[in-house]
C-alpha cells in the first residue's frame, strides 16, 4: 500500500531535513483546520484495522454499499463534554458523504482522551458508526475526523473530555 500524505509527514518529521519536505496540509493533520466543520457526515462499518496509538487512535472501516442515515440519528442522546459542541445540531445536519469509497480512515481522539471516555481498544471485526468531518470538498483521502463515536449502544464525544 502506498504511503499516505499523513504517514509521509510522520516519517519525514523524524528526519533532520523534515521542514523543507513537508507541506502545509500535512502539518494541519492534527488540527481541525483541514476538515470542513460546516458539513458533518455519517459513516458506519466494520473495523478492518485498528491502530491504538498516539498521536490519536485510528480505525480503518469498510462501509457497506447500502449505507443510509439511521432514522434515530437526530434523536440519539449525546454525552456532556468539556468542549462547547452543538451535538444535536451536528446530528441534525449530518449527511452521507458524496464520495463512495468503501474504506474510510477514522481519526479518533488521543489515547488519554479515549481512556477518559472509558473506550476500550477497538478491534478488527467490531462495528462502529460515527459523525464527524471529512476534508474540505471531500478531496484527497477518505478520512473522517470523528466528533461522535457510536459503539456498543453508547455515544462518545471525542472533541474533549467527559464532564
């Protein structure tokens, strides 16, 4: 599998000449700036790969071709968290992604925050769903920055810590 732009940035950062080799978009990887926070999307699928590591946990999921918005999405209860996120508003505005990739990378929170939410390591074979954001204009890789993770009948707000 070819090295993704983000993986390249991480490898390049370990070299002494990293600054001239990386691009602005690669540096924005860990922030929210490269993700379109005005257009929340919904994804659900089976985990095919899990990377439970810092700087944040990542899941590779396979999305079913018949993906649809769940009828109860707008009414799902959401946990309180320390960041001021309009969770009900995000769920109400969530749509399916325009792109039809079968595999998506889900960027979760750092491990310390996953532990604060008491999320156990997610393994391949588990089913997850999420509301979050993809890149502006859905360009580039099929990646979602997860705002809300739904797992085992529970919702987790990954922008900040639980209160």
